[in-house]
C-alpha cells in the first residue's frame, strides 16, 4: 500500500512539473541570428555585435538576422572624479 502511495505521489509530481525554458535572447549582444530548418535545427543565436557580422555568418544558410529586443547595453561610466 505504501508503494502504491509513493508511486502515485511521484507520478503526480512528475505530471505537474513543466519543462524549463531557456532564455532565447542574450541581453549582452544587440543582434541575433534566427536559424531555421530541419538540417540545422531551429535556434536563436544572440552572439553578434552588428548586423553586418551576422549577415556574413548566415551566407548560404537558412537563417535571418534580427535586432535583439532584449539588448541591454552596459551603462557608460564617467571618468569624472567624485565630489
């Protein structure tokens, strides 16, 4: 009876768990490459600093370059001494 209860509890916990979703957009880079198709797999690579850099990388591949909607530029520090 205890085994059945443990099994039902484990099964219930397993059914309630949802898969973790990874963040698709890296906020450190302003440009992303959206790769699509069955051969290369569907993915989003946010590793580019310019549209030209991304476009050079996708030449001949089923992909497109996009502006990263979650890009968060680093704050600029001023070199002025504090008062």
